[in-house]
């Protein structure tokens, strides 16, 4: 019998999130009823095992264990039911109890690799490594199988014998090349051996086996940060191209590897030359615009342009010059002289470039001449809207390379929304990014409840900063749940994210603790609306947003198992006062996670902040652009120019948060 929702919420061994009522869940409940009727009719013990299996899928471990126990009573010589009983106890965190049933299963069927794997895993979780080694070695003696080699490899990883682990895990993969889990384990071992490229390609192969695996996608993206190579590799280019097409992963992890490979790739030799030219007149003279667009329109470049933050001054200047060339090309109506593939390539690059400029919040400067030509482009767009959708969309994309579309006149916004999304997938993405999403955030402002009032003078200034520049702007994040996560992480915790910003931390906390209820608070309404839009977009539930200052959170009538407050307290006038409020909200034995600025780690930033104060640059677009122009003009060996290696340097909100923040404390403990 299915337990009531009330009972489910009280049951500590229920892994199904409260209130979850998806079609998949309803289908499983129907399957249980059918199996129960089948058992009444046939008395076949196998039906009890099947019922237990469905309850296990539902996360109702007590119910699952009960049915496996009934089945084992009727079939005492069937090892499967004992193994499944052990699995229930293992997942519920009752590891010691699980050992008995794994032993019974292996006593009946010593060759059962899955039972042996479970038994060894349980022993490892209890730190009984010698016993686990004996269990796995016995398995290898019985059969030199893929599963048994994998078991030994996993044990060697747990005991930090990573090189030996790679040997066994390679054997497991060779014996069963279609097993995704074996490849994931091999990738982890290679990573710990600092064989980063091997780890990356192993995960890439795992993704080919299961293209829908969110866990493999996120691991592959994370591994991209560690790629190292000294020469061009077509295999790596193909892999990075494929990775840039994956949705809902943090593509930015690939940015350094992408740029290094791009600069090594002989296919882009002409672009390499152009990245070294910083004078626009010279750049224009040496640029074959249509040929450059043809190169930039390939999947490797165009998707990187849309998704990756710039991390090199030369590349940023190349994009600025390309933007200006395109502006002059269209202002002169030269697009009427091209058609077919060439026209589509230019349009694709325009849309990708517009996404790139928006993503960086137009941190790079423009010129008065460009602004004059942009007015011409707006007029041309209105005229082209009467009968030439592609010409109209191209000009709107050009406008979007210089100014966010949602801030344009209503007539231009309406024109953009009226154009067919079928023009190109990049056009559809651009309209979503620059119009639909910002307008949705504006609509959400009335849905966020407020707690208390904002009184602190510094808090008011900090709020103003993040209202103008929500931070951080992000599109995708590695937030997929680890498929092997323990029961501990699946309890219905109460989590407070104090200073949630634009929601990236909230997403990561949700996947870390899938049954938790999260209260997310920030003093910037613009940031909260950004966060709420992303939460809705990803289908994440049990998150409550609130507009409030940390100093006002004492009014909350609840306490929390976890308080997350990273990168927030050091921006308060009195961080200790904020910390005191947060501590008052923490349950006994609760955990607080805080992140504070280090005095030592931020020495370069401190020097840059001193420079800003000395020059009198204000924390606005003009001041930030002036700061960046000054830094870009410094000699390459100037120590202050080191900031150009940081991603934050290339985005308006990020450089403002990094260097222009109105309030900052640093610590030495």
C-alpha cells in the first residue's frame, strides 16, 4: 500500500521529494497496483520483487525493503532479494546492517558480481578497506570480468592508489566498452593521476554512450578547465565543438582551452594575424570581411562567440573591430550584394556577436562615429521590416551588438519579436536573451515578497550597484545531481542562501540537496528576479525568494540546517553584525558556509582599487570603460595588466564587483 503524503514527509527513508507528482511518479504508482493484483492472482514471488523494485525507484526504501523481505521468505534460495534488501539499507545509510544481506547473497551465488560490488562498496564506506580488498580479489579469482576489475579499481581509488586503479579500470572498460559507469570511474582515476586529457576524452566517450546523462555532461565541462596541450589537435577541436553544443553545463570551463586551440588552429591563420592589429584603420584595410565571417560562422567559433566570456585583450579588440566593420558594411547597404550561404554566414556571426556583447554588458568602448551609424541602422531596420525579414533581423542584431534590445524603443522591440524565429536558431536565441528574458525579469518584480526595510546606508549603496548590474550574469551552470550521492544529501533540509545574487548558488545547492527547501534572500530585486527566472527555466522547485537585507533576517520565524553566505558579509558595513544575525538562524548542530575576501589573495585587486581612487573613475559605464582603456594601454609586463587574464575583467558587472565595489572588507585568518 502506498503511504499517504503526510506519512511520506515524516519518513526519513523516503527519497521522493515532498509534493512531487510528475507523470513518471503516477505511472510508477499505477505499476505497483497492477503488480499487487498480479501477485494476488498468481502468488508468484517474483511479483513481490518487482513491487519492491518500483518502490525503490520511488525512493520509498522502507516499503521496498518490506517487499524484498517477503520475497526472500518465499524464495530463500534466490540471492537477488537479499542483494536488494542490502541495497535498500545501503542507500538509507544503514551500511553496517546491509553487510549481512550482501553476505547471504554471495553465500548463495559467489559469482554474483553486483552483490559483490555492493558488499565491497558497503565495506569501503565503513573504511574497512582490507575486507573490501579481500571481497574484490575473491571476485577476480572467480572471474576476470569487467565488473570485478572495476570493483578493484574503485577500491584502489578510495585508498589513493590511483596509478594502479587506472590499470584495473582500463581493463574494465576494454572488457565492457559500453558501460558508462566504468568510463566515469576511469576518468576520475586519470584525473587524480593528473592525466587530464585522458580523463577528458574518457568522459567524452562516456557521453557518446549516454548523450542525455546530465552528470557526465557536467563532469566533462568541469574537466575542460584542466586540458593541457602544446600543439593543435583535430580530435580535441571536434570534442570541444561537441561540448559547446551541450545545454545546461558551464561552458566557461572550456574557454581557456578553446582560445589556446583556436590560436593554434591553421584553419584560422588569417584571423590570428588580425588579432595582432589594434589600429582600426589598418585592421579594416587588411580584412576580407566576408572571408572572416565564413571562418567565424563554423560551429567551433560561432558557439564559442555566443557562450564563452572573452579572456584575452587581443581577441576582444578583434571582435570590436569586426563589429565596426559589420556596422559600416550594413550602413552602406552592401548586404544587398551578397546572398545564399554568404548572407547566412554573416547573419549567423552577427547574432552570435550580439549575444557576446550583451553577455559582457558592453564593457568595451565604442566611438561617436559608430553611434551615428547605429542611428542609420535603426532607420534601415524599420524600412527593411516592410518586406525583407533577413535584412531587418541583421540590422536589429547589429543594434544588439551595441545596446541591449530590451532598452530600445517599443517599435524596434515589437519589430524584432514579429520576425520569424525560423530565420536562424541564433536569431531565436538572441531575441530570447535580449528581449524575452529581461522582460520576464521585469514582470517578476511584483512576485517577490519583501522582509523589513532597507535602512543601512552601505546596504543601500550596495543594492544600487546590483540593481544596475546584477551579478553574476550566467546562462548555464554545472548543477547536475551526482548519481552516486549518499542518502545524507537527500534529507529534507532547510537551507538559507543569504545573498543569493542571480541564483547560481541556489541551483548548485538544490542539486547538492535535492529534497531541501531553500529560502533565498538578496537586497537587490533585479538580482532576485534574474535568479527566479533561471529557477523557473530549469524547473527547480521548493525555492522561496525574499527581498531583504541580512540585517533584517532576524524577523524570519524559522531556523535552518544550512546557512550559505559566500561573498556577501565582506560587503556589509559591519560584517560581524550580519554574522550574528545568521548565527541566530542556525539550528543546533547546523552548518554555516561563508566565503570572505583574503587580504593576501587580493593584493593585485587592492592596487587596482587604489588606482581607481587615484584617477577618480566612477563605478559607471564611462568610468569602467576608462579604467579598461588605461589597463589595455599598459606595457605587457606591467604587473597591473595581470588583471586582463581574469574573466571578470571583460564584463561590466564583474569588473564592477571585482574592483569598483562600494564596500569591501578583507581578512587574514
